[in-house]
C-alpha cells in the first residue's frame, strides 16, 4: 500500500476552526484576498495562515509531493554518507594550488 502524501494526511486529519470577533479590517482584507485568488474565505484564510507560519500552501505541498513521488525521499541513513562525501569535495588542498 502506498504511503499517504502530506496533503492526504492533512485532509484525513482535518479539524474545523471557528473564529469569533474578527474585526472589519481583517475580514475585508481576507475577503479581498479570496476574491483576487478566486477562492473561498476558508481557503484564503488557510493560505494566508500557512504563509504567515512559514508552512507550504496546499499547492506548494502538492508540488513537493509530486517531486518526492517522482524522485523519492532520502532517509537520514542515505543523507549522512552523502553529506560526508560532499564535505570531502569542499575541502581545498593547498598543495594543489601552488
């Protein structure tokens, strides 16, 4: 069975959120953003919140999931020797530059 993508995991664990006492300025700003991006208020709020928190948007996550599915994801066991090899390649040998 294939592993779930981050987006599928997030969707499976969705939680509802109700916001109270949203001031007019914030509501208008989110509504305007939603209209410009041709999305619902809820989708616009999620996009803005994810950006504010430094999280990928759903579209960005979908792209990352597609790339990971195509090329795979390196495990920490794979990354460690790769980093070590790259570190060796970064060393300058002064004798070679005389």
